[in-house]
């Protein structure tokens, strides 16, 4: 099996590699006149950090004892923006991409009024409030990132663009999100090589060559997925034959090659409400289950992981630092069939054995309604078909928190997550995860299995329910709420083009 | 004594107050007979399951828990799999387009009529290839889409109604299809329908002239009232649940749904429904639980919304979607309809759904979750019926590894499977130009051998 060589100088680096910078600013611009915009974008292309550039930055950063501050820049353009600069998007068959997010807010489960207009959006209700261009600016220090941001905004203004949105994202301690849970643990591994050198893979391969799973996993819990799921012009993932390259995504549209779709959703987080809920439910579950249940355990049941990232499937009673500190263990679980023993290649030929882990198909350790189980069923067969299909729905998540951390500022302050995720089909990837699974209490495993109590949306006044069940499915206790603590406040669907696309605009 | 209710406990019987008691007891008897068939030890095509029970006939004393719902997606996965190796941009459109084309066969069902000379000729039967227990019909005038019907009503219920009161069925057809001009005799067979001859050369009358024809034009090419696909039936659902509860030879522990159905051949391996239903039932059975289908037995669309359905001006039209027949609590839907609001001067194809032009029923079906409901409990003394050997095995299609065929467990390798072996698996795809195997010559060969059914429709599978 030969993995495709990725065009590292054409693909923007945030999609396949991720900046992973402690600071990430987003700036949303509306274009002025087309000619000035095209000229500016073309010039800007020389400053774009390609996959090659970002990869080098990440490598150097992980090894350098003294960190050389870097600033990274990627861009993404909306369908409206693309049309403004003369690209015909009418033949792109993705109704989410072709419209402002507000048009499909109801489909996404966001709160809407009788005319289906979103009621909680700060941006993205219409094309007027959707950026034509999203600047994604990463940096190692807040000051440098902000300075670079100002420079870019000024340059955009000189090109006739106007700023309609700006937000500062920053990593929280422990790589956590605002509810306190470590985030971004589980990402699929993208197949593909960075050069013609043998085994020069984008995604590091940790399994020993002798391990029979080495062709399927980069490391325990990280399945390998063909890059066409995330970047146009490359082979896609086939459900039944994961080792075989599928048809190319975006094959019929050369201008999309080496580009990606990017969804941005600004997700406000109500930390006070969440904490209040888990505290109340700790009392409820203590009574219902006849044993002491802590608020942390309630949170872990809702998420599927403890705050330190250790999964409840592996450690149902309490967090396990030995697991959370070990990249080879923290994601080594599967619901339907458990995981096999794996061999991690070690230095000096001393391979490390990762033992097999049991399954949890009866959802006794990770509830059916847990967030990570709802949005990533792993090896479970679902309402959408065989388990191999699950990988075709996954995205590359590159989000970062915004707003001050909760203990620092206790008053209800706007804080949350700048959710960013790359894919090549909004309707076959994001929409399935969001609308068919996360917001659907009857999917992916069982009818009435429960809502995603962490991020799932419900109509105003309607309850969300998660029910803990015994092995035969009899209910033991329910978590019920009409509240939400993750509130979508707008966003947009964008296209992150190749470097050449930008360069040839002028 | 409790009775089995019609699907979703829909109350058509009250339209005929005098007949209602007969209808209620008759439907109950019909359902019990379906379940009793699964206990027929004389049937050579059946393995009786020790863990499948009749919910309303259970005398164990063990209380029934709340039903467990098993969900699957309504869009035919077989088409998604079939087109999976096509260019990505074409996959969805191809599947949506072909999903709406009916299939006409004069061999699959084995129906014959006697001509004036006394010779028997096969009768062409038209059915929809939508095989996930949800079927839909798109009503068009030229290129304009006037209306869409979505149904998951089983044919047995409608056949039962017709046996007792064909005028009730006629009334319902006219009402559901908004057409008072449907003639009653358009719903019935114009001649006696005979079976294929048995080993002794004898034929039986399957349907008498004038009796209800489930595949009449108003339920196939001109509308949709109930399911038409050969695998979409309550009988098949019951049989699937029974077969799923057998002790199939599978590794201990959690169940691989795909491996199970390849072993057991209790349904279509390329479907969303069968692997999920059979696998879910088996997962309960391996815990030693007995399984029954929960009353009322049926298969349902779960209630859904279409917030992204907008008129040509971009204005949402929630009233375009109606649930015409449903359970009392509105959760389990038997029939849905989409049409422009009354008085609208546009057609559905001028509307958008989720930002895209509304051109196919499949755009909606992909958003529908189907469910059936089972109960599972410990019944003292109930034991699993072990099956020592797999009945079947699967092979990937030679030029499309996402599509599978099911074959007898006869130790042949996949490479040894012939075009004829594959033909049975491609029954619902025979007319799709994309594949090369089902040649015109092969179809003709089947046509000129009418004296035996080449295969049997058995539950959710075509038996070997």
C-alpha cells in the first residue's frame, strides 16, 4: 500500500498539521473591490504557512530548548468571498458551504425564531455578517500574535477590506477547555507522506512494523485515514477496505485541489451552569445508584473522559494519571470489540507491549450518551452502517478556547471555544456528526439512547436526557436538563485554498 | 386479553365500527401466526429459536422491561455501497437518482397468469428498490415535483384490511393519495395469480381475481401507500428477530455485526437495517436474554423536522412536512408527506432543503432514523438454540470492495464465485448500468425458465 505524497508547499499547514500555538487569533474581513482584494491575497500567499512550514515549526519547537517565537498564518474564504473574487462556486454540491451558517441554523440545532433566523449568533446569520475571509493567526506570545494581527488587519484595510469580527484564542492550562476537560486528545491520523523519502509520513507511526495493526493505526487509538477526507485532490476513505485508497475528493474541480473545507463555530460555554448541573446531579446519582458520586464523576460520564483525559471506559471509578500521562494508553480503547494487544516500536529494538483492553458494548463504563461516544463511536456499528463508515465522518479539529478562564473571572463572562474543523464534505462529515448523532437522542447506537449532554442542542424548553442503564438496558438513573452550557453563537463555512490558488489570483 | 395492535396502534378499524372487533381479533391472530411460524419445527428453512418469544403469549411471569429501540438510517445503504467507488461528486446523486427508479421483474416473485390458451405466463411485478423498511414516491408532473410520500407501512396490514374490507382500503388510498378518481379495480388483480409449479408440476392460486394487489400501480408507479420491496414486510421483521436470537458460531464477547450477518444470512449484508437489527438482537441473546418484538409490532420513522426546507424566496415552510399517520404520541411515524403549502404557486423542485435544490426524496430519507422496538428479559428455562456452522459467507464484489455478496458456506473461495453466483446478490441492481455482470442474456435465461423459482424470498434474504 502506497500512501500519497502530500503537496507540502501547497496545502496550508493548519489543516493537516495544526499550529498548536498557545495563541490563535481569528480575524473576519469583508472584501472591498475585487481587484484590490485579489492583489492583496496574491501577495499574502507568500506569507501563508504551508504544511511544510508548519511541520518544520512543530519539529523545531518540540526539540529546541530555546523557543524561537514564530508567527503562523493561514486563511480561509467563504463561498460568498470566493464569488466576490471571481470563483464560480455554484457547482460545489454542498448546501452548507454555499450558504451563510444562519440559513441552516435550524438544521444544526441552533436556536432559531419562527422564521428560522438564528437568535444567538454574533456572526454568520447572513452573508453580511459572515466574513468573506477568515485570517487564522497563531503565535507563541500574546503580544507578538496581536501585533501581527494588527499588521494583517491594516494590510487588509489598505486593500479595501473591512473587519467585522476579531477574537483572541488562547490555550488554557493543561490543554483544557473551559469546563476543565483536557481537549483534543483524540484525532485521527492522516495518511500521506511529506516527501519522496521512504516512511517520511505526515503522521508519526509508533507501532512496530511487526504489529498486524501497524497498517491501520499510527498509535493505539489513532486510526489512519486517507487524506482525501480532509484535503481535496487526494484519495478518500473506503468504509469496508480502510487500507485501499478511495476515489479522489474534489477531482472535478482543479481549483479546490490541496484546499480544505473549514467550519468555524463560536461556541460560548456557560461554566457556571455546567458546574451547577454536575453538582446537582452528583446528589441525584448518589441517591439513585446507592453509592457516592462526585461532581467530577458526573462530568466524566457526560464527556466520556475524566478531566485529565483518562477515559471512563478504561478507568470508570476515578481518573488515572498513569493513563492520562501516556500517549500510548490515553486513547487505547474501543467500544464494540475492545482493543488488541499492540507493539510500540522502541529504541534499541526493545518494543513496548500495550496490552489489549476490554470492550464496553453494553455501555457500563462509558454511557451511550457520553460526548466522545456519540461523536466518535469508533468500532461500533451505527445507524449509518458498518463500523468502517465511522471514520468517513471524522474531521480534523483545530479549535482553541477564547475568553478568560473561569476561576480568574467568575462573573458570567463570554468564554468558550473557537471550534475549527477541517474536512472535504460538510454534509457528509460535520452534519452527520452534529445533526445525525450529537443532536439526535436516537443515534448512533440505540433509539432513545440519550442526548449528548455536553454539546448537544435542544429546542428551547425541551429536555435533554441521558440515562444510565444496566447491562440489559434497564434504566438505572437519568440526567435531565432543559439547560444548555454550550451555546453556538455563530460562525461560517469556509474554504482554505491552496497557496497556488491565492498566488494566481493576481 | 391484550391483542396485538396494528403498527403504531393506528386506528383504521374504527372507521368500520361494526367490523372493528373482527378486525382487531383478526389482526392479533395474524401477528400471532407470524410469530408462530418461527416455531414451526417442520420448516426445513427455519431454525427454531429458544430465545425468541411471543410477548403477548408469554406466561413466564417475568415482567417485560421497557422496550429497546434499534435505529438505522432510512436511505438504502446498498446504493451507497454500490456507488462508493464512483467519483465522489457523483456518488450521492447517483444513489438518490437510482433509489427512485422502480424495478419490474417477471421472475423474482414467481407469479403467473393463465392465458386464454391455458398456458402460464409470468406476471411482471413492479417494486421499489428501497429496502430499509422505508419507501418513498416522488410525484412529478414533467420536471416539476408536486409531492413526496414516505411510508413504512407493512404490506401485510394492508392485505389484511383488504381481505376484510376492500372498500376501506379503497377509501384510504383515495384519501392518502389525494385522488378521488382511483378506481377500486385498479387496486386488485384482474386475473387469478398462480404460483410456479411445485415438484409435482402443480400450481396454487396465490391471489384470486379481484383480490387486493399490493403491487398495484397506485402503490408503485403512481404513488406509495405501503412497502413493496420483497424484503420489507412484518413477516420478515419477525423472522429477522427470531434468526438474530439464534446461537450463531461467533467469537465470544462483543459482536461484529458484519461478521454475524455474513455467517447467518438473515438479511442483506449491504443494508443498514439488517446487520443492526440482527446484531442488536444477537447481542441481547448472548447475554442469555429472551427477545420479543414489542407490541405494536412495526417499523417506524422516528419523528423528524426539516428546518432547512425553504420556498423559492428562501422562506422556511415547516407546514410542507406533515405526518399523516403516526402513533398517538407522535414519535413513531408511519407516513409522511411533503408538499408545497396550500395555495403555493411553486413546486418542490423550486424549493431548497439544507441549502440545496430539492430534487430527490433521498435528500430527506438520509435524514430519517428508522426504529423497531424489542423487549429482552430473562425467562427461566429459556435456552439459546446453538447453530454449529455458519450458513453463509461473504465476498466483496470484484471491482468494488464496499459492496458484498452473500453465498452459501460451501468452501468456495471468493475468486471461484461466478457471475451466476453474484446474480442473486445483484437482484435489485440489475438495471443499473454501472455494473457489467447482469447481462441481458442472463435476464433472458431466467425468463425462459419459468417452471421453477430460481430462489426463494425468505424473510430478509434470498435463500440460496
